[in-house]
C-alpha cells in the first residue's frame, strides 16, 4: 500500500470508529430494550438534531481515538478499505475469525444501509445484529423517502415509534 493510501485510510479512521461505536451501541440498545432492561427513548434527549454535531470530534475530543493498538488500527483500516472499495474479500485477509466476522459484519451493515436493502442484512451471522441492521435500513429508508409505513417493518417498538416521529416531522 502506498503512503498516500495509508494516510487516507488513517485519516478516515475516526469516522469508522465512530460508526462502529454507534452500530455497537445500537445493537446493544436493541438487545437490552427487547429484554426489557432499557428504554431507548430515555437515552435520546428531546430536541436532538444531527445538524448540531460538527462531526466525530464532538464525540471524541482530539487524541482520544489514538489509544488504538497498531493491530486495532490495521483492522480498522482493512474494514474501511473494504467499505471504500466495496470489496468484502478484503476481510478475508484477517486471520482471526472474530476479527474477520467483525469486518464482514461492518461491511454488510454499511452496504445494506447505503443500498437501502434489508435483505443484505441476512448475510450477517449473529441474529441480534441481523435485526438491528434491518431496523436501521428501514429507518433510513423511511426518513429518506418520507414513507412512514416503512417504520412498521421495524421490529423494535421503540425504534419504530422514533422512526414514525422523525418521518412525521419531515412530511409536515
């Protein structure tokens, strides 16, 4: 890999880490919510807007993401490269099966959301992540298309209701 390519991958590391954290928290929230341990609506402040955020630096102050080991940085770079090149086979270069599964899960999740195709989620190995992926795809489609009926496809009731609230605000 050329120095410029590596530099670009490392520059995008923050975005990938933030996306990974958001996905992980979403999946964890869905599982905890389904088991009755958590009400997701309690976690989202009223009047929250995506426009208020400047980007990853609002969530992680400068330097906090640099705590990754070289190996973790290499894995994150491969995940990002797989997404950028739309090439799932890049994940196969990881020898550790758990890391390979993580890479493939991130790749499929991102692909499903980008293509707005919930059927892609079925390729994810862990069932809890499959449903979380589908719920996110339906949420994104509903908001981007202004179609409140797509929110009914979301299994998690709290996320479905939040979806309907967001779409209602958009179409008003």
